[in-house]
C-alpha cells in the first residue's frame, strides 16, 4: 500500500523515530499507527538487547526541590556518550523522570520503570529512546529525601555529581547550607556522624591499624591502644561533622555550623555519575 509523507511525518512527530524507520513501520503495519508504534517499540527492544552488554557510564544527574525545601529528589540518567548527555531532549527526559519520582516516590528503579509515563510506562519510554538515539539509555539510581527541617540541593558543574543535605531545622543562611553540600561533594564522607558508621567498618579499620602498628614493631598491647588513635583520624577523614571544613582547615564542619548559628546536619545523599 502507498504510505503518504504526511503519515510518515505524523508518526515521526509522535514517536521521534527517523523518517525511514517510520515509513518502514507504517508499510509493515499496513498503515495502522498503533501497530506501527508497536513495530518501532520492538525495534527499540532489539537495539536495547544488542546493547545490553555496553556500558552506559555517561549521562547526567538532575535534582528537584520542593518550594518549602522539605522534600528533594536527585536522579541519574545514563547513556553511552557525553554528546548524548548534553542533548536537550535527553536533559528534558531526565527532568521528567525526576518529576515522576518526586510525585510518585517509587521504592526502586524497577518500580520506577513500571510507572505510567506519557500514556505507556517509563520502561517503554526508555526503549523508544534507545531506538531513536541508538545508545543504551537507562536510569542509574535516584534518591528521595524528606525532612521536617530544611534541605539544600547542590548540583556540581557538569551535572555529574549531586548532593542533598537535610538539616535539623531552618538554615536562615542558604550559603552555609551550600558550603556543607559542597563539602559532601568534595570530601565524600561515608556518614554524618560516627554513630552512623557500621560496626563492621570500624572493626576492619581497627584491625588494619593494629596490623600496621605491629608490622612497625609495636608490641600487641601498645598497638591495641594506638589503633584507637588511628580510628579517631578515620572519623576525622570520613565522617562529615568531624571533617575539617574545606574552606577553613582550622575548624570542623560541626564547628562551622555552630559559628554561623546553623542547625546540625541530619543526613545527606550523594550521587556521582557511574557509582553504585
């Protein structure tokens, strides 16, 4: 049957697929738009399967913050090349997925992929993007943070690193909150305070410290006590409130907050592109 140029354009406008792909889809589907869309989706699935072993380590991270600063979302959308990550459509889809997470609060990436999106599902949309762009496209991870205090959202230049910091009360000074968020971005702490550090991590650090001291010739009983000192240094390096403040190494982050009359940090989330 004859497929008109207008029909091809209409299908392209609806799906974003290439002109020749749309023409072939309509021809194979006898001019039926729904069947043609299914045909294109199947093509997307095929491309996706072919690229399943490819690494999508490029992409970007976007964040959404509520007007009252009490709820925030950060989401990572991955692709294979930096060129695609800078594409306006790719950015728009990342923001749309973040909006969906913000509104629906899915429990996992799998749950997010199953949510309705533009008349189909998020998984369907990802397949269409794969078919259109020709790269593996996938949602890496997302974080949802809510508080009774105040949240600061920070996106590092380049959109490959995002930080959400929840404070125990209103900040009053957004610059102080941004400084702490930038501290998290730069220093990558593993916990807000030492009580949050997993006991297995502490046991491992103590064991390593003791072995180092024994290998240096220290008696076992002295190494046991000295290891505690090394553990204190571990807290200073890896626990946010005990870290030296990056803008003033003479004080800790906790002291910086106190000097500025700011509430303490309740928790934080840090997403870096390509990390688990």
